[in-house]
C-alpha cells in the first residue's frame, strides 16, 4: 500500500496507517462519515481507532486496497482471524469484506472443527458480532451440526473446551438446539411401520395420511411394491411403549 499522495492518517495505539480518502471513503461508510466536512477528523486529517487488533486493521486496509488479504501469516489462527475480520467489516461498514472473510472462514472451519481455535472463534463470533449476522453464524452452525455427534459427546475429552464454550455461550447453544429440533421435526410427525412381509425385519418411517394411498418397496427383502390405503397400513404400524425412543 503506497503512502504517496496519502491525505488521511488512521491511528490505533502506536500504529499509524497513511491512506487515501478517495479510496477508503468509497469502501467504508465509517470513513466516509468521519471525513465529512465539519468533523474533527476532516479538519485534522486524522482518524483515531480504538479497541481493535492492529494486525486485523492492517489486513482490513490491505483488503480495502487490493480486495484480498493473506490469512496464513497470523498468530491468531485462521479461523479466529477471519471471525475478527467479519467483526471489523461490520464495525466499519465494509460489506464486501464481511462476505469475503466469511468465505475464508467456511473454508478453514471445515478442517479446523477439531481444534481449540474453533471453539475460541465461535465464542468470539457470538460475543462480538451482531445477532443479525446470519451469514457468519449460519456458516459456523453448518460445520457444528455436521460434527455435532463428536463435538457434544461428553466421553470424548478432546472436545471438553468446545463443550465448556457451548455451555457458557447461551446464544450459540440455543441456536444449536433449534437446529437439532428442526432436523428431528420430520421424524416426530411420522409413524413407524414394519415391512408387511412377515419374514422381514425392516422398519421404516412414513407420514401416511388417512386420505392417502401409499406405495412402498422394501429395500431388504425386495418385496414387490406394496400399496394400500391408510387402514390397510395400520396393520403394520408399530406402537412404541412409553419411554422407548427407537426400534432396533
């Protein structure tokens, strides 16, 4: 990023970036507002930032100028870095950066879900970004739901930190629970039936309705396609006893 003809200084602690208003104000509504006529920042040519990670801000400016940033050279870990990039994109109103960082996060999280960094990134995502940021949170939730069987298994001690994070982050836990409930909902509306062939032990679920003529072919005994109305299929419906959750 060349400082030639720079007409604005951005400071954060002891770090300073010399930038060009015509570029940063076009990419960020925050800087555009700060540089409006009559504001202190416009008169002095200095914008002071607070409570940010200097390395993240450095990558933010790299993106503003070049539409990309390198997330390999970071001590934060790639997942956490990209969560923070989404956070600064929201803070400084840089929409395209938020989408770019989320895309990178999705790529890295697919392989990093087993790491402690993943738990730290989720915690930060749910405490530093807006509840309305569904792109970021949905990206995280999709990875979590894919591996939920392992991540929430109390017997797998390698995921203890993830489980502690989930217990201490109610907004995240409630969204995971909602996803799990939605995934199970279709099964709660379906009845269990056994294959009409008395020599076959296949059990299947289906929402057979009273007004419906239902056809089914058993994948195990290769029984010919069986068809019947609701009353006929009730002969093969399984009724679970209270407390029984599944049929083996």
